[in-house]
């Protein structure tokens, strides 16, 4: 993901200074040297780096920090706040009209993911902000763009207005706005023609469209992989159009992130959305404070909870939890859990949202973890409906069939069944004790240690001993 390298170096620099009992010019300058190198390597504009460090020095030498009980921690907070200021201080939401149609223009160079991004944002507005959106296909230069937008429109169940490539873009937009007004749409998103470079003819087309609709938002898509060139592109578009925000695509790629850190300061155009994957759901509102947390390795629990809520059906999750505690957990439930986890995104990305886990995320073999999950799903999907509900009834001939159907071995099928049985027994036992009011922290810890060490469920005699020991 963008900022990974920067995050590693800044986290290391912050750990070194946070452990100091007192803050001196010497250890602060050592830390700032690391910060400077980290920012320059991340391709942050050198003038911004210089100002950034000067502002940290000024605030760190203030009376409040010098008298602080933990000046090292105070310095970490100052760096955090400065990064947040670079990114924009606060979330820059969309400007919706109180009455009438809110119009959003999407502009950008070819290859930055403009058409895909507008569909992702439309889905987000429809599902999370309860808008009634419509798309206008105004890219008449590239016929495939219209077809692509229509396909995406069907996927997100949003109407796409088009007059084809024979009608000029401005006329398509004019008729599209009339159609939106007649059909009660409250938000119109216009997909405009991309360009390989800043082209005067096409730029004039954008000006004409904006003059016609008086857009409430003009969003520029920029590719995070282009680094510092984000600033140049944003500056050029801003000179021609009243840009209101940026949509940064390919944020999950191996970019250094310096352009994203630089663009708000130089152009005063905030980042409003970031795309973190290829799926239609992989688009989110940009939160500067949360990103500052992630850059400094502090995690992003709020975003993690939001991802979990979006991925999981609340009622289904409650039913699943109840079945688990009643000892009725089935292979179908396990399959649903895997599908929910997959919706939340790569496991490494999830780990980076957990405080303190950022440094371990890169140690995870993402391909291996994904392969193991796919293998487990294949085994479950190769079972009959009866076998999923009653895995304890699966015999050797059934295991051979399941192994053949899933492209695995009988040993792998046995391993999954054994793990499932241990989990089911554990959940059933915990559920029983919870109902009887006999569940306490000591018992939970003992159970966790037992399973962590690969142990089996305690026997009835062992359970009785535990009850006596913990006075259950």
C-alpha cells in the first residue's frame, strides 16, 4: 500500500525518540534526520519537507513540550499532527445541494481509473449516503468507455444516460441533465473524456460542460503510482477548472505516497476519495486523521470496524454466534465466515489497521494465506448439504470424494475436520458455561492456552476440576 515504506521508517524513528526520558536537541535532531530521509525517499516535495521539519522543531521546543512528563510522546504527537495537516486536517466531504440536483464531474488523464472510480463513488453515495444517483457517459472520444460505464452501471444498479459517440459530449450532458430532472434524480455524476496529456481541445470541452451544469464538485482522478507528478497534473487541471477534490487510485499499489502528501499543501485541493483495490467496493472517503495514524503505525481501528460492518450481515452474524454458543455451528457457517473475511480485503491490509501490528503485516505471506483460505473453501464446497451440516458423519469414502472434488488430499480434509470439531466443542462448552453463569477470565485464558498449544478439549473430569478450582 502507499506509504508502507514511509510508515516503516517513521515508526522506527518515533520508537527511538518515544523511549527517551528527556528530549534534547541531539536526540530530536537524530529523529528529524530519519524523518527527513523518510519523506524525501517517499518523493515528498523538498520544500514541503523543509517546512515540515521547521514546524516540528518550533513546536517541539515550545514550553509545553519541554515541561511535559513524556516529551518523547509529545514529539510523536507533534509529528502526527503535522502529517495530518499535510493531508488536510479534516475529512473533505462532498458539497450536496439542499434542493435540486447535485452535479459531480469526474475528470482526469487516461489510464488513471476515471471510469471505474466514478462507478465506485456512485455506489458509495447510493448505499452509504442514501442518494438517488444517475451517471452520464460523456466520454464520446473512447467508445469503450461508454460500454464500460454501462456494464458498471448494471453491476451497481444505477442508470447510465448516453446518446452514443455520434452526439457531442456537451449535448449529451445537456439532455442527460433534463432527463435526470424529469425522473427525480438528486445526484448526477458525469464521466468525461480522458486525455493522454493536457490537451487544449478536450480541456475546452470540460470548461463548456462545467459552464453548462455549474458543477458542485469537479473531482480529478490521479494515480498514486505516478508519485510527485500528481502535483503537476493537479496544478494543470486546477488552472483550467475550479477543482474541488482529488480521487487517488491504485492506493493499494507499491507507491511511495509522496505525491499524496504534497498535493494538498501545494495545490490546496484536498483528497476526497481513495481507491484501494480492483473491486467495485474498494473505494472509500479519505480520512486524514486515520491515515496519519496508519503512517505512524498506530493502526486504524475505526476503518477496520467500518469494513467489518460493511462486510458482515448483522442479523446473520448474530444467528451464527448463537449457533456457535449452542454447539450447532456447521461447515456452512464456517464458509460464510471466510466469505465475510474476504470481503474485508487482504489480511495484510487488515493487520495494518490494528495498532502495533503494522510491523508484522509484511511478514505475512499473503499468497500463502489466500491459498489456504481458498483450499478450505474448496473442501467445504465439495461436501454435500448433509455433510456440511453433519461433518461428524463423514466417512472415509466420502473424504476421498471430497478430496477429489476439491483438488486436495484426504489428510487435508481430515485436518480441516479435526480443527472444526475442536472449535465446535470449545464454542459449545463456552456457551454452556455462559448460560450457567460460570464463565470468567481465568477460565477463558486457560482454554485459550490449551488450544494455542494444540491441545484437545478438556474431558468431563477435567471440566469438573476446573469448576472446583474456579468455584463455578
